[in-house]
C-alpha cells in the first residue's frame, strides 16, 4: 500500500465557504482516516504569497465579492496552477471555483473577465435569455467515459446527487482542440446551463461541477475515485458498507422527483 | 370605510368558518388591490419599531410587547411568523375600526429581512432593531451581502430612524452609517464573545463605507449565567451595563446566550423610546419553538419535550452550546426538513459546528425529517455512532417510538421550521389519550 502522505489544499477556505462545501473536506478526511491513510489538510488564503503544493486542490463557492478577490490572487499564480494541472494533480472545483478555471466570464454588463483558461468553458451572467438562477436539487447520471477514467464504483450508484444554486450559465467552447467533457447527463435539475442538460466538466485530473450539497459526502463513489486518482491506485480498502451514505444518496434522489 | 369593513369581514369569516388563522390574506388583498388606502390606515401610527435580522426577530418582538404590556402601553403587533408586509398589514386591519382608525398609536413589527425595504414604502419606522445577519436560506437570497443590502435599503428609506444594533456582528454594525439619529449597540462581554461566531467580512467593499460621525451608545452583557431551578425551569441571568444607565440582575426564563441578547434589545428599545426602566420577565412564555416546553402525560410517565427551532448554522450552534449546560437529556432529537419554508438547500448542516455535540450529554440520539439521512451522515462524519434504527424518515413514526419508550422523560428537540410545526402537530394528536399543557 502506498504510504505517502496525501496533501489536500483547501484553497481560500476563509472566503469561499458559503454553501456547505466544507463538507467535501470533511468527507475526504473521514474516508482517509477510516482507511488509515496518512494525509494532511492545508489551506491557502488570500494573504499567502504562494499556493502551497498539494496532491488534491479544492475550491468551493462563495459570494461574488469574495470570488473576485480570490480570482485576483489566483491569476497571480496562473503558471503554478497550470503546471500542477499538467502534472496530473487532482482538482475539485465547485460552482464559482469551476467558473474561475474557465476561459472567461461574461458579467451582466457584458464585460469579459479572463479566467485561468484550464477548462475550455465560458460562463455568462444572467441576461435576457436566462433570467433566474438555477436553484434546486439535481440528479446527474455519470457519463461512461467519466466512470471509466475515474474508476467509479458503480456498485454504489451510477448517479450523483446534489444541490445547485448558480446564476452563471456555462457552455463548452467548441472549435477548440482541448479535450473537455461533461461529467454526466442531467436527469433532474439544470446543470451547466438552462438548456443543454449537461453537468460539469472534466479534463485531465480536474473536475469542475455546480453541485453543492455538498457533493462528496452523499456521493462516496466520487470521493473514493478522487482519493484513488490522487494516490495513483486502483483499489481502496473497504471499511464499511456505506449504508448511511447510500440512504442519504437515495433519499436525495427521491426528493429530486418530489 | 367600505374597504376596511370588507377586509375585516374577510378576516372574521376565515377565522370563524375555516381552520385558517387569516394572518396574511386580508393584508395581501389590501396590498395588492387597494394600496392607496394604506397611508390612511397607518397615518395615526406615531411610533413604530421594526425588528429585523436573520435570528431572534420573533423573540425580541415578543419581549418588547411583553414589557409594553407590563407598563400599560397599547400597541399593535404582527402575529409571530407572519412577518411579511402582508402580515403586518393584516395586523393593522385587525386593529382598526370600519373607518380605518387604529386603536393604538404604537406599532411593534417584526419583518423578514428581504421584505423590509418593501415595508418602508408604507410604514416609516422611528426605530429599527437589527438582531444579526447570519447565513440563512441562501437558496432564497443567494448571499448574506444581499441580506445586508436589503436591510440597508430599508433603513435608508426610513425617516432617519434610531438604530439598535448587534454590536458584535460586523455587518450589522456598518448599518450605523445610514442614519444620523442615535445609534445603540448591544455587545457581549469579552469572555462571552467567543461563544457566538458571527459572520466575518472578508473583503473591503463593505468596510470602505465611511465611518459615521454619530456617537454610538454601547451596552455590554456581563455576568451571564444559565440557572436551573428545582422544577427544571431554566433562566438566563445577566447585567446590562451602559455608560449612562445600567440594568442589573436581569432574569429571563429562556435558554441560551441569544436570549440575553434579544432581551437586551427589548430593554434598550423600550428604555430609549418610552423611558421604561422597570420590567419583570418572570412569566414570559417563549415564542413558538424557541425553547418551548410541552409536557405529555402518558400511561407510563410524564415526558417533557423542549423544542428549539434550529434553522441555520448560527441557530444550531447556539442551541448545541446551550444544551451543553443541561444535565439529564434522555433523548436528543434532531429534525431536518427541506420544505420551502426551511430552505430547500440543506448543505448548511455542513457549516454547523457539530463538534459541539460531543459536549452535549445525551443518552440516546434520534434523527428524523425529510432529510434525516443527510443529517445522519453529517453526524457519522463527525465521529458519532449512528444506529440505523434510530433514524426515521417519518416524523410521526419517530414521535410514536418516543412516546412508547418508558425510560425516557427529558426530550430535547432541535428542528427546522416546518419540522417544528409538524412535530408539535403530531404531539397535539396525542391529546385525545393524553394531556398536553404548558408549564406555567
């Protein structure tokens, strides 16, 4: 068994902490602890001069004001992040974090805000075509290529469940050579945008998604997939039957159809 | 004249012939179809206090009206929970004659944060109390900065009101810049401050607001303690120390530090506005689900249910802190619902500091509600042992199992808004066989 210490960097935990996304860190911590896998959770905040190196980088959602501040900080470290991305480090980006890693963001006044350009997406603020935020329970059926690449344990579920709450409308940029795919098909809810019924994006070892809820606790197959990818292993020790995880996953699924 | 008599008749009709309480509909009709009649209705209101903020509105409002009653003031107030514009208008309709003349000149109204700026079109408060701004129902408002903006707009569009603010909440404190009238702040003493974690401001936009020149009158909550009397009645005791006037040995028969803050708002508001210096809270009854006690006589024993509304991280953290002072908790019941009135998004449970639950001394943990398994998972990941048979998707089944259990007497319930309603309703159903009464 790989006994290297896994480093998880929760980026900007003080600013982007709005929708329970801390639960993702709690879930990673719990499932690593139960398997006696050594790990350390660190933070990089706005006042830090550099982004601390890690195996898993996590960014949650936050208020617009906070996101702008975070973004300025992130842009200063664009090269470092690109390098880590190319080295195959794992990134989990939620909502605002997901948008920041795209090519650009078009705000309500039509201004273009350049993104980190690691994911080939563009995000538009609400306008006359889409007027209201995408809010509600969301159920996503994972795509086959995502399941294969991330080695998702389908015996738990082929779905992921969560809660979305975003104004930004995200689209893939076509006519571009960078490979990018949605993480799945939206069965209930909105996903990336009002129209396409696709949710999230993944490329290399990076996952961007709109799912709060938070995403990881109720979707332990995804949590374990992230751990496996970060440790570069294909199997993880089974420590429980995940009954409560499954009940929560299933209860949330049922509520999507209520 | 015609309109008010019709609206009053509608209220009467609904209350007489349906099971509804008509706390909103008459006001809604007035607001929608006869808004031009509203100025006439409110014209005789001379003093209006508005209470807003995410937590503690209802209790603060109730405490203010309690003090006023004790000092023989006549006032109009909205029914607890009915805190949208229509709820306030309904309370005015209930208090006027058929010509639209009100029977009191004082209005004490709690208003939901988002509706405050709408209300000030009609009612201009002379005093605004802002209890706090916590993250609450973000699926409705999006962000806490928005909540701040809504309250700010309300204050700016009032007639330069006196402000009574939570002096420990950085966002709320900024509101003092939007009046040139007197500002009062309630603050916790140094050693208490750590017990409540208010939301931080992490960016400069809000802080840049220019510092106002008006003097702030500060009052400190000191020497706080929670005491239990022989019959298990609880009270919080504290002193409220100001620079010109102080209030000593205040005793409020409620749980928790929040209650001391709410009582302080009420004391300062009634002192500043009506020069009231004497009050006695000893017979104060907590508002719905705010530490409310319900006693159920079963064939086996007497069970006491104490219900604490916990609708956001701040409320839940506070209630857990409060329960850590309590001995003899037989069962801790946690209920999480995700109905619209609770907020559909339950991710806030991951923002709660559940490590506090390790300090709560309970014998058994029971979890229920539409999102029972999310909550069970949250607690499992906090390191608690969760037994699957103590998790109930159905609140009714949960209550039945509690009633059947001979060995339990003291039951503490932390629940979201609709869960509290549901749990109380289910409790009431057992009144046919058993008795429910409230502790005097």
